[in-house]
C-alpha cells in the first residue's frame, strides 16, 4: 500500500517534540566549517606521506575494517591525523563515501569530507559539499544535501541531514518528492523529517504539500509510506461533491492488523443526512479469504423527513467468504442485507447499483473429483424494487443439491445430471415444495473430412412434491420426456491466393425432437422463456430451468462465414445467420394457454469485424419475416476503438421492439501528451419520442484526466438515473501523487465502469 499516508491534525502536533526527541542534534556533531577543514590540512607541515590503508574501528564491540583510497595520503603520527587528497574514497561494508579532500581524525573516530561529497549505501544516494563521518557509530552528517532512493522513486533536498546505521535518515528544512528533483511538479516541504527505510515509513512536522509551486495542503504532523508495505494510520481525507447540497467529507483510517488481515474504517459526514461510518474488514489465508463490510448511518434526517418517521437508521451489511476445504471441495458464502428498499437509490455509486431489484444471500459447496461434480446451495433474496409485489418475489432455495458426471468412452459417451431443490415462499398462497430432476444422455461424435455429426439421446424425468397446490391439480405431478437431437456441421476452407487469409464457410443443421407432455399442473419456480439468440437455436430446450420442457419437432439451419489471418492468428471477419423451421405447433408455454403456430422463427444474424487489433465492430440483428409493420425485433451494434496510451472510443445502439431504444457513446481520449478528456452519454430515445418531460438521459459523464511523470489529477462531473424521474448528480475530484498518496475520491473503478475498455493503471 504505497499510497498510504497518515495525518493527525491539531492535537498530535503537541507530541511532535517527543517524537523527535531522539533526533540527532546538528550542533552536537559539527566541530568546524569547510574553511577550518582546509585550514587544518594546510597547517600540518610535517607529515609522512603514506599509501592509503585500512583503519580498524570498534562498532558495538565488533571489529570492522574501513578501507581508504586516495590519490595522495599524508599521515601525522603524533596527532593521529590522516589527510586524503584527490578522489578519496572510504568504504565500509556497503557504505561508500567519496570526496576531494578528507581528514581522518582517529583520536575522535571521525572523518571530515569536503568537495563533491557522495554517499552510497543500500540504495540511498546523497550528494553534499561537506560531510562528517563517525567511524565508530557509522553515522554520517551532511550539509546542503540532495538525496534520492532510485528503487523507490523518491528524492529531495535538505539544509542538514543525518544518516544512521539503523537505516534511518533525519532531515531539517527538507523537501520530498517522487518527481524530477530539478523541477518537481509536487513537493512535500517540512521543517523536520525522519525517513525510516527499514520500516518504509516517513514522518514529518510542519508540512506543506505544494503542486506546481503552490501550497495545497498543510498539517502540523504527517506520517507517510516510503514503499509498498501496508501501514496503520489515517489516510488523506476525501470528499465527493453534490451540485445542490455541497461536499460530503470522509476521513478513512487504515488498520494493518496482520500480514493477512486488515481493515479500513471510514467516518464521514453526508450533507443533509448526518454522520455515517463504514468499515471493510479483509482477511486472506492459503486456503480461505473474504471480507466483511458494514455501513451505518444513524438517524438519516433527510430520509426520516421524507417518510414521516421520527428516526430512521440506514445500514448495509455484506459478508463474502471463499474457502477450499481440500483439493476437491470448496465453499463460498455471500450475505447482504440493507435497511430499506431505497438504500441503493440514495447511496449508489452508479446506475448499476441504483437499478438493483434484488439482493441475495447464499452459501454453496462445490465438490469435484474424477469428473464427478456435486453442488449444494442455500439461497435467499431481499427485494429492493417496490413495484414487485410480495406474491411475485422470488423463491428461497432451502436447499439445492446437484450431482453430475460425464463419461467419454471410445464407443459411446454418456452423462448424468440430477438435482434436488426445496422451494420456499413467504406468501402463504404461493405454491412451494420440492423438485427432483434427473437427466441421462448418450451421444457419439463422428468425424469425416470436413464433416462432424453428433447424434444425442436424452431422457429427462422431473418429480414434484408440492404444498399449497391448486385443488384442481395433483400435489405430486411429474413429467418424463425423451429428447433427441442430431447436430451436423461442415467446414469448407480455402486460402486466398497472394494473402495470409483463409476463408471458411460453415453450414450447420441441428434437428431437435422433444415429445409433447402436458405440464399444466406444474408450477413455475425458476423457469422463464429464453431470449431468442443464435446460440439458442442449438439448445434442446427453449425454456430456462426445469419446470418446463418445450415440445419440439424442428430443424435449425445456419450458415457462418469467416476470414482468418494466418499471420496474426485471429479472425478478421465473421458473420452468421440462421433460423428455425418448425414441423409442428408448440403447445407448452409458461401460462399454459399460449400455442405457438409459426412455421419458422425470426431470422437471427451476428457479425464481428476486426480489421485491426484496435478496432472491433459487433452487431446482432433479429428480423421477423412475418411482421406486418415493423419487422425488426431487436438489433444491437457496438463499435470500439482501443489505441495507444489507453485511448478509448465506444459507440453502441440497442433496440428492442416495444421496449428499448438506447444510444451509448463513451471515450477517454488524449488531446495532448498529458491531458485526456473523459466522457459518456447514455441516451434513451424512447423517452424522447414520447415527448416526456422527465428527461431522456440515462447517464452522462464529463471529465478531465491530467497525468505527468509523478502526479495525476481527475475531475469528473456525473449524472445518472436512480428512479423513473429521479437523477443523482455529483462532482468528484482526485489528485494522485505518485508513490505518496491520493487526495479526493478514488475514481478509477467509476471511470472503468462507465467507459468500457478503460484501464485504471497503477500509479
């Protein structure tokens, strides 16, 4: 968590003196100036010229050798002074100090260095005009220094600095940045700073943060991270803005509980609603992991006033847990509960949350061994959509157990699938009970040159034991249905001359026969009619779930054509078209009344075109040849360009007869090397054609993203629908200082969800 930064305001400033009581004092160390150092060297006239040699020093009772190199070395045995001149170098383990002139005072265990002093040790690099080095304690003092730590991308300047053997560095009147040191875009300027490279923590007092030379933040005390290690402390306060109500402010606190466990606690104040607290606890182990999220707002004043309540508490509780019991067995759990059905409308971060109709809670276990699969689940719901009556709310599952296996043999393949489900509903007039479903199938695939044929036979039996069943129907209905299918597909391929393209044509025939069985006395627990699509033509049931089996005597006919690039190993162009021919009427339906008499289905076509790796065009088209007025039933067209530097442009149109007509355009586009424009416009054309006053926009977003080598800023203005005629509007802002901290609201996930293909890069 490199971007962790701890800030304590006001009261913690009282403790800054105690915190820095261990800081080495400048006046206690320096005994002379650079002038005095040169004077001392020139005043010694009787010296014995010697070669550079090692000096033995005692540090913590351990003898260490200090190696000295220089162009010229002079020695005064009486005063125990060694003078090094010209490209001097002192080496002690990983420490290397170079300069033009060095006086080594052995009686004082001290070396004085001047003239282009450089210090290198364990990734730290320091340059200064003057320094002193204690040969006994391995302490280095610097005047007017510049420092950098290339592996951490940090650097800065200081009037005075101390480097200790314990990997700590103390600075006075210093700067800190991850930008270019010569002309940094942002700086942390402080009176005193402690950099602990071993723990990866920095501490500073009287801190100003400047961007482009302008102060943007002040705190009397700050603790910040130097590396990727997670650390406990307050994060930078953030905010989100509302056009009408003003900013909502939050002050997060991060708790690094253990290497595999942490928690984010975030108190906040929401305008016109009150104080809110959120916490997100995470844990991770080799065999399990999960999280627990709690959000609580006591006495929501705005919600209470709107609903005439004296006090209305709002909350959300969410638990996720995943665990692998052994190599074959794993378990997952998800539990979510909110205080009221308006919660997501009031606190959602986007249209996907605001449009939620249900929340679910379940626990599931999955066992896989030797192609056997056993699945068990308990599932319940909470309904958010107020338009859903209690009778129409979904069933709870208490429980569901599925067992399946497939055997692929040389002569024939066969498979088995079974499920047992208990359905429960709160509405006392709703049918509930148990359902057992068994499916056994055999198939064999025959391969010939350019031809593949697969006959398949399946027998499905479903048995019910029902409560609250209508008196006119049986409480123990059942159905047994044989299903036969024959799938055949041909492939014709030809390489186009003088190119790397291969053209393929794939005709496909899929015959399906499913016996008609009266299913009128069977209730609907989890079954619906599948939307007609290209892939649906090749399934053996037009219904989802097991409560209905379609009666079928039909032939699906399709033709696909594609161009494949042998050089780039990808499809350039692919188009498929197909329809179903029915040989008899279909009498099985969800309402037990509808009879389908058409002799053929709608025409379905799909197309994908990718002329380059960066461009794609995908279209789906559903056409009704029997339609009298408007024959187009459905069409969806999506275009995307994804270029360099995360440049994205998306455009799509979605139409469904008597239901939907929406246009959607989004982009993240660089207008210069550093500046990117962000935008989305999701528009409902149906509202526009009806001349409704509620507004036609579903979601609009406009923003800027500016990125340099060491900082990034985002500004986003957004409006999205949370109800039929209700919109939520906000302005959000984020500054990201590379390797240091973020200020404002995290916007990466928000932009990624609004602009398809946008990648929130690590910064």
